[in-house]
C-alpha cells in the first residue's frame, strides 16, 4: 500500500470527482485512474504495433472499450 499526500486544493477536487463517479474514497478513485492509464497504455501499444504491421483483434479492443463504457455508466 502506498500513501500519497495531495495538496489541499487537489484533494478537494479529487474528493468531489470520487463522489461524483461513485467511489467511496479518494484512494479508490486514484487506483481506478491508475488502472485506466495502464489500460490506455496497453491499447496504445497494441494500436502502434498494428500500425507497424502486427495484427491485433479489433473485437478485443472494441470489447474492452465497451466494458469500460458500461463501467462508467454504472
């Protein structure tokens, strides 16, 4: 477990965003953001690899995007 201290203004913003998006704590919200960033980097890598001639499954990418959208709509 890591402890990250945020400046007061950033902490207030994060609390507001966490509540608005249905997270119980700022920690849960930050963990979600980190996971999202990780997923974005994986997709970006796959897209770039596809542009270089390697193939990737469009169905896999669209399924992940659909799952993320459904998660946000909950």
